[in-house]
């Protein structure tokens, strides 16, 4: 009879551990999905900002050597992603293709100047940064004009700022919910062992000695839950890349590694902190309140 009761209690204990790990892993999975959305939103915003270029228009009589020198100078700058030199003939061919007719035969001459298309990194596409770069480029005597769509640049940066604030607010809200759910789940798990904690106190066990096995177990539970959440995220990534490749793209491996590390740290840290305070609560509680 005693063996049956002992086996039943062990089964219930394992069941509570499994429930705890699954609950925490689901919450971490939701946080991970939010992280994937944030990463993808950032990559999309960077893609659009880096797709914008400003046009450096050059004098018709600018020497080829001077143009190449300017292009190399721009390519060496940390804020320039790439440059592309467009000659007069190439500009005319492109405009002819866009218009669908030969405007040179109508005008009798090619009025388009040679130019350099400059693409910046996303972090340098703010209007202030572009204005400073424009001022630097105009110092070259053979540069006639620097053209870029300032209104479009301002619109994109403003929308990116609004989306970032919105995602930050949602992330903070969901993180608080996640902490609350995990904390309540762990408190329920510790609640079921409150009499074990009291028994250990009665036989003279110290507070650190009582806390230690609970904290060690919480680390294992946090790791297991994090690994389960990461496995689910990998499955989700595989499904997205396979079915929705045109809508979502996760190419930043470094950011994905950082996200996985954050999920593991959050899973372990929240488990440790919640377990610590939950155990302390039953170390300080009076015996009468153990039954309520």
C-alpha cells in the first residue's frame, strides 16, 4: 500500500514538472515568435531604406579619372553600402527604355549628364545624415548637383519610428504577461511542496540548503523549456521559409543566434527568480497558513 502511494506521489510530481516545463516553453515560444516578427520588421525597414539612393550628377566634361576617384572615395566611406557609375549613354538607354521612344533623335542631342548612384546603409539614411553627405560630395568641383527624394526619405524614417515604438510597446506588454504566467505556474508548483519545505525546516535544514535543490531544478526546467521553445521556433521558421518565402525572410543569422540566446537566458532567469521568491514565501509562512 505504501509503495502504491509512493509511486502515485512520484507520478503526480513528474506530472507537475511536465506541466511546468510545457507551460513555460509555450510562453517562451510566444516571446520567440514576437522576436522573429521584430527581426523581420527591422530587416524589411533596412531593405527599404537601403534601396533608396541619391544621385550625384556630374559635369559633362568631368574626366574619367576624377569620376573614378570620387567613386572610390565614396566606396571607402563607412556609411556607403555601394555605388554605381552611370555614363551618359547608359542614362540615355535607360530613359529610352522607360519612355518607350527615342528622345535623342527628337532633341538631336543627349542632355543627360553622367552620374553616380549612391546607396547608404540603413543607419545613415536619416535626413540629417544625408544632408551632411550631400555637403561633402558637393565639395568636388565637377559635381553639379546631388538629388534625392527628401519627402520619401522623411516618410520612410517616420514610419519606421512609429512601427518601432508600437513593437516596443507590444513587446513590453507580452513580456510582462509572460513573466506573470511563468511566475504563477512556478508558485503553484512550489505550493504543492510546501509541506516538504516545512518538514525540512523541522529537522533543522538551513534556508540555503532547502532552496538549493529547488533552484537547481528550476535551472534544468528553464533549459528544457527553452530548448522546447527553440525547437518549435525552428519548425515555424522552416514552415515560413517553405510556404511564405515571398512574405518573410530571416537572413540575419547573427540576430537569430542572439534571439535564441535571449530566450534561453529569459527561460532560466525567470525560473530561478520565481523559484527563489516562491520558496522564501513558504520558508517564512506560519504553520497555520500552510493549509490555506
